[in-house]
C-alpha cells in the first residue's frame, strides 16, 4: 500500500517542479533566454499570461509565475531592448485561456 502511494505521489512532485517559474535578470549574460515584448499578438512566438500564485503556473504553456529570487526560478530571462537581440518574442495577454505557443519551433527554449 505504501509503495503504490509513493508511486502516485512521485509524478505529482515532478510535475510541480516543471512549472514555468521565471525570474527577470538585470543583465543579458545572467539569462537563460532573452525575450522581447512585441506590440501585437500575431508577432509573438509565445503568448504569456502572468499568474498570481506559484501553483497556477503552467508547464511550458505560457502561464508564467515571476519569482522574487533567482534560485526559485526554472528559467531566468532578460528583457531585450530590441527585437533582433531576443531569442524569443512574447506578448502578454489578459486572460489565462489566451496563453500558449504560436510557434512550436521555439518551445525548447523554455524546457
């Protein structure tokens, strides 16, 4: 019985660890991914929704939780000033159901 309970709990633990927890760094060389915020949804690779609580963050589906400290985040991002400096173009959406990838080719950047 304990063994089967353990088998059920372990995958849940790993799914929580895969949440899109993001930390915004001040310098480009500290970042895992450089992002640029575009003006229009159709220019973006990823549509991002900022969630209020850590447990609402998604698994690479555009639902981001911004952490207070770098060591709490899965990915560190730098907001680039110019589009051509970025690895990923994002657009912030107003509703959770709008979040998601527009270009799956860039999806590996946030794994």
